[in-house]
């Protein structure tokens, strides 16, 4: 079983533009992974990185840990922070160090 701690930026890059189901909210919410950015060295193998996710305008997810599901990714808990509001909706960031 893949754990979030073993995933690298390369693993996330393979999932770009895929839809992830947010399973820890009462409404049907999907986020799309739109960016993976290297951040230099970190405690994890492969170094630190950030991910940027695109979501709908509503509902706006509060800064919190959410269970995200995608067929290849499986279900993982990810701490998301809303960082921008764009025409397409709300963007969220998750940082992995």
C-alpha cells in the first residue's frame, strides 16, 4: 500500500490534470491537480515539493486535512490551504517536506 510519506513529486506529476474526489466533506467535491513544484531539499526522499489543486467556486474548503481519492493515488489524507480565487474557482496548496 502506498503511503503519502513515500510519494515524491514525480509520483504527483504523473497525476497532473486528474480529478480527485474529496471524501471528507458532505457535498460532492472534486479537485484537479494542476501544478507540482520542487522546493529543494527536505526530510522526504526526493526533496520537498508543493502541489496546487483547482476546485469549484463553491463550496470553499477551509484550511484542513481532507481525504482525497483517485484511482491510481488511492485514498490519502492531505492538508490543503486555500491560496487563490481564480475565474475557474478556488485554488488550494499542499506542501510536502
